[in-house]
C-alpha cells in the first residue's frame, strides 16, 4: 500500500468508533500457527481433532493435541499487533475488539472486554454441565474415554472452552459483534481471510450500515473489492507503521505468559 493510503487509514483510525476483527494472522508473529495457512494446524493434524466426534472417538489423540496447545500458549507472548490494538483501545478509539482467536494474547497485551467469538483456551468446560476449570486439566494424561479429565461437580468430561467444528458460536458474543459492526465508523479486519461464517459476514454488515472497511491480511479475502484500504502485510508490521503515523508509542516490554491458540 502506498504511504499516502496508509496515512489516510491512520487519519480514519484517529476518528475513533473502530470495530476490529482479528484472526489467526494476528498471532502468527507470536509463534502460534494458524489453521489454514501453508503451515496451519490442519495441514499437520486431522481436522477431526477439532470436533466433539474426535473427542469421543479418539480421546487420547484429542487431549494430547490440546495439551500441546496449552503448553505452547504458556510460552507465547503478545506481538506488536496485539500491543497496537491494546493501545488503540486505551486511546478510546475502539468500538469493539472482536477475535476469532482463542489464545488470550489480546488480554495479555493489556486489552480488556475482548469479544471472543470462538471461545478461549483460558479455561476448560464440562461437556455435561458447563462448569469451568483451569486449562491445566487438559494436561492430565488420557489413555481412553474412561480416564478423561472429569468435572469436579458432575463427573462429566472436561474439554477446551472453545467452539469446536459444528458447534454454535456463543450467542452473547455474536450479538455484541453484530452490534459493533452496525454501529462502527470503520471496520478493521486483521489477520483473517474471512472464510468461516457467520463471522465472515461481519464486514458486510458494517458496510451495509455505512462504515468504511480496512483489511490487513497477507492473503486475499472475499471483501477486498469492497474495502477502502487493503494492506498485504503481516499484522504487526502494518499496525506498527500505523501506530507511528498516529504518533502512538508502544511499550516493548514482554507480557507474562498466558494460559489461554488461534482458532
């Protein structure tokens, strides 16, 4: 993108009322693989591990997969993209920060009230009663269905508190996301190719309500032709340049590990 176009996006961001939607590309610079890229998780692991069927049919593999994600997230740190977005929020520029990621890195960077439409690895949840517990429950060894981590309340199987394939997205989070899309002045997409409904329809909702659209993503998206700004760069690089143009300085300190992977 030409510097003049980047400057105009910086000016638009300064006006506030920005709704941000982030995806896996926002966290890849933190060392967390995405799902659909050339090195994505589903290129290396069967997609069935992201389903309730996988949890019931291959419990040993299912829990080993998510235990590895818990361990990886304990070492993950927010990158510049997370820090810039947290700074935007601190400056009062954001209408909402919506994420498809389940890694908790927005919060680790200092963001609050993050709308997590795919859940969070920050906890586990009982498949039967819905009670929540520590993500470390996923680290317990599993050799079959009978020794899956059990709920301390009802004895049901504990699972990642994320949206698995085929499951409904959390209604409250999606309601807030739709409202933010309808009320924002600028809808900013960061690090998602907008391939998975219904979240992929949020930019269209914002456009219908009269908002402008900006997209920061390495790969094409279905909305590129309708966006005012399309930036083909890594999220941290593009947002870092925008922060500089806006005169915002970032704290470079590392946040503590988060026990909360991109989904």
